[in-house]
């Protein structure tokens, strides 16, 4: 699972094994380890709705079950949505299948 973040978007790219894990476990996670033992954990989960949250060292992105199941079992490459952050400001969530790994 690859993670790309910028000021207005979170992009998660899933490889073949990540897609299989998401189908079976309903979630997939990865960790980025830093010198000194600290780590950043990032997770993609299947839930009730689109959501993104950030805890102390954990980023969690949730996609809705109905859309994720249809997407996982199709040729469709991506799921995208926009979440309102502030009035008129949005966070774009993009979850996609990695073409190079399919």
C-alpha cells in the first residue's frame, strides 16, 4: 500500500496483495518506521461511510462497504470523494488499484 499526501488530498494506491487483504480482512495497514523507534501507521478500512481521521501517529481512511465491494470486484480503478473540512474547503480522498501490480 502506497500513501501520498498533500495539502488537499490523501491518495492510497493498493497492490494485488493489499486488495486481497482488504477483501478478506476488511482493512489493510502499513507502517513507516522512523529512526528512534517512532512510527506512522496508516490504515484503509471498510466501514459505513467515507471518513478520514488522524490520531497521534495513525491516519485512518474509511470507505463505505457498498462502494468498496462493487469496486473491489470490478475493473474500476479508483474510488474518489471529497470531504468538507471547513466552509468551502475540501479534502479529496482517492483510493486506487495499482496498474503495475495487477
